[in-house]
C-alpha cells in the first residue's frame, strides 16, 4: 500500500509541475516577454493557489522553466529539447536550427526537381481547360518538422512543406478524398506467416510519396512558403523564379492536400496490379503474389518474401518510385520488430511507452508487474 501511495504522490507532483509550467507560460504571454525568474515562478505558483513549496521542488520547477523560451510573438510554446518546433520561427531559434534549415532546403529542392509547381504572378488570369481563374486567393502553406530516430540510434531531421488543405473548397479544389489504409491485424498476420514459413520481412519507404501522382485539378494555387528568400537564392529552377507577388500553381499532389492520399493510393495500386499483384478482398492494402506478401500503409511497405522473387519486386518498385530500402524490418509504424532465434518475430512499442513516460514525468515511478492490487478477488462477479 505504501508503494501505491508513493506512486500516486509521484503522479500528483508531476501533474503539479505541468500546471506550474502552464501558469508560467500564461504569465509570460500576458506580460509579453520571457519568463525565467523566480519572481515570475512565485507569481505562477500563487495563481495556482500553491503557497508552500519545498525548496527542492521550486528549484526543479525553475530549472524546467529555464529550458523553455516563451514570447508573446509565438503562441506555440514547446520544449526545445524534447519535441519538434511547431513554427518556422521556432525552428530558426532552436539549437538545431542548422539541421532544420538543411532539411527545409532539401525539401524545397525535391519539390523543384519533381516539378511540383509552377511560379506565376498573383493577379494574373490563368487559362485552363476547366476555367479561367484569377490568381487572387492562393491557399496558405506551412512547414512541419519531425525529428526521427533511426534504428541505429542516429537522429534524422525532416521538414515537410504542407499546404493548408482546410482552406480548400469542395467541388472547386477537390471531390473524392477517401483512401484506405492497412489494418493492424494484417500487419501481425504477415509477421506470423513469415515466421511460420521462414520468410524474410523487409521494409521500404517511399520518398515524398504524395509528390508522385499528377494533381486532378489545374486551378489550385498556393502561397510562397516562409524562407523563400534564402531557399530560392541558389535555385536554378525551370518552372519560374520567385519574386515579390509570386505564388505557386500546383502540378503534382502536395502533402496536406485533401485529395493527395487518394491520388497516391490510386497511383501505386495501379502499378502494383500491373506487375502481377492481386489485391486481397479482406484488406485492400494487402497484395498477394507467388512467394511475396506486400502490406501498404500510405508510404511504408512491408514485404514478406521467400528470397529471389522478393528482390525482383523491390527492384521494380525502385525503378518506378524513389524509395529507401531499409532492409530487414526493425521498426514499422512505430512498432519495433525483432527476429527471434527460432525464426519467429516479436513486436513491442518500447519507444512509444518511454515517450509517454517522459511526457507525463513518470520516470521515477516504480514499475509493477501487474496493474491490479495484489489482494483483488477476480471472481466472476467482478467481470
């Protein structure tokens, strides 16, 4: 019972620290400046009705607040050491600004090389087969940042330029949007069958998958992204040059576009069936071929194969799309995969569990083999 009380107490303290941080943020926003001093910490505690705090806890809370930078200019507040930046400005202010800028530069170059858009002047009338539309109200866009931990422990910084699809108008900018995704039961079944028959299971990732299919509309315009001044400085693009008043007209699907997942699915589904795969009636993202089972989850492919035929399929896919062959599957959709000594597979979500533990400040909580009380009576009446 004592262990239970200590565990509850630890959770209570963790929640209190989170509330303290929120109060500090609120205080910072009200005063329009950075807050790291003990005076503001005391004010925040007072707002919460906390009048007595141990010296150690106050220091701990103060240290946590010092690792955060809060300004009235940006409402998105984050912990620089634990999460990805939420805004373009936050990315440039972060300690990893050099990595984020390089990630943005690479993303922009991929878009240019892929002829994802053309640059046009705002206010011009563009003649298309469907309509003559004045370029006056382009859709906005934003940068999305993701820090990815590779299986070898290294860190990969990724930046994605995303269109604000919520500004699209149904019937004008898009019609159908539905695209199926694979079931998790299919993922587990593939591993079970591969373990039973001794097959290899490989993981492939499509690079910028949504940029492959051509867009189904010829009148979707997008604003220039933040950072275009330095992104386009060394650009030798054949699709126009960026200048004040310029915007983009999309030629290929872009992440964030409402119809992008459907366009990508139709594109790769057609190709997989053209090279001999049959689509499962139980799961539209499970493809069957002699000696090969393929599971598609948006831009991630899990391929179970018996050897030679699997390598042939992988080569065909790499000829059609720009893909990364990640070899034997070790992590798929955040699930860790490990091949056992007897040829089977074990799966776990250790990384996800650790992330949740850190998020809720439960690193010091004592583990329990069973979440139930030891003396709990498990009679039929309790079920």
